[in-house]
C-alpha cells in the first residue's frame, strides 16, 4: 500500500515521456478465446492502419488475468470488477437462447449439450443445468469452449444454450422455446455484459489509451 503511489507516479512519468505523435511499444490484451476469434481478429487491420508502430499481444484464457500484477494492460471480461484500483467501461451486452440445428426434429427427449470445466459455473451453464435436470436427463456432451458447443449444435448433435450473436454467425441453426426441447421454462436466460478493464495507473499511458479507444470503436460497430 505504501509503495502504490510511487508505482503510479512512475507509470505516469513513463507515460509523459512516451507521449509523442508516433505511438509505439507493445500492449497486452487479455480476454476469452471467443472474443478474439469472433471479433478482434477480424478488426486487426483497422488497428494497424491507425497505429502501425504499436504491437498487440493478445492472451486468450477463461481465467481472469491480474492487471495489478502486470499480466495484461487491458482486459475484456464478462463480469464487472468490484475490487481494486480499476477503471471499467461496458462494451456490449450478450443475450442467449436455446438453439438446435434447423435439420434436427424437435422432441422433448432431444439430447442436450453443455459447458464443462472453468465454464461450468457461468450463468448460462447453470441455467442449462437447472432447465435440463442432468440427474434425470444426463447431457450428451460437455465441452470447455463455447465455439465447440456451437459447432456441435450446428452438426445436429443436440440442443444447447448459445449467445444469439454467435448463433446468427453459425448458420443452419434456429432458436427454440425450452418447452419444445423438453427443458423447464425458467424464464429469460440472464444476459451477460462485456467490460473493458484497465488498472488506473495505466489508464493514461498513450499506447494503452489508443488500444482502449480502438476496442471501444470495435464494439460500437458490432
């Protein structure tokens, strides 16, 4: 705690020295793999046109990187941080639905697919568990990757809860009511929010600020 102000002052001093027309250096962005593959990769050309001398280091992991420890400069998280010297801005809201392949006939006994491992406790995974009651109706497939889950749905393997924006990209899948696939109707599936988070000591570092501005524009256009 005692050294915190000195660390912040050092970061700001470095920012002042780096604040020149040609931004350069490397910025680390941490987020989940789906955000990297579905959104960021497609927009990288626009970033490098604007900032040709800034290098991006993108980390994809389901775990939350520590900004205070320097694991990343900017983090894109599906939860808003509640502790720490952090600045957070909401970038988007993600909604969910029950999806099956359009070619798959609906029935109350259609197999269901879900999430495992580090994703088993997120809100939509818990909703699926309550709706399908695995002690009575075991899942056909559990995976630790939302994209794999969507591809399994697209292939006709079963029904799953997916982000609506991702399902729209898949093609060949349709949203259905929980009753149509034998799931209990528990009401709306909770939305999730995507937050951009940065440690306050780095908020005014020029190349970090440039990356934050680009990320905001990327998600405004989605």
